[in-house]
């Protein structure tokens, strides 16, 4: 019998944006765009956005925390299907580099809009899941504001 991976918490979010998938894709894959919306809340500007959007490419984003400390997230792109799907690993290299989780984002055209399906899997525990849910929810709301400008 093969050993099974322990079930780890995950979160799933969904948003509908009034723009084509190409615009939502660009917001996730263009460093200048990421700098305008990334982060869970106001007052957390992005100081670094490095994105090498290709399978095996890396990303690194540094944004200011409300506590005055910069937060750095990083990962590697695992699947890149332009305007349709993005899969990447996720970690916090300065605090918990050993905890690597996986983010999958699907971009679905519905008429002239985009339904974004967001899944973050293999999270360390329920607290980490809940913290990420708050963070991602804030970021996806800010993404919506960015796309409507």
C-alpha cells in the first residue's frame, strides 16, 4: 500500500470581474500591474515585483506590512496557459521557507466578463489557511478595483 500525503487545509475563492480574461491575466503576469493592486489592504505598497512567467520561472514580490515590516512571497511557476490558467508554488522565504504550498488560478470567460477561480492548497494548518483567506480576499478585492479603473 502506498503512503498517502496527509490532507492539508486549502481554500477556494471566486471572483467575477467585468473585463476580458486577457486583462485579468495581465494583472497577474505584468510586474508593473502587480505593483498597483497586490496586497491585502491599503498602505501596503509593493516595493519589488519580479515575475518570470514561464514554466520553471520564478516570482518574488515584496510588499510593506501594516506593522512596518516588509513581507516577501516567492515561488516557481508550474503551469502557464496564457489567459486561462496559472499554477505556482507559494512560500514566505523570510519567515517559513520550509512551508511550500500551491496556488492555482483559472480565468474563465463568461460573456464579456471573467470568472476567476482561485485555489490555494497544501497550507500548513487551519490558522495559516484562515490568514491566507483574509489576505487573498483583500488582494482579490483590490484587483477588482484595479481592473475597473
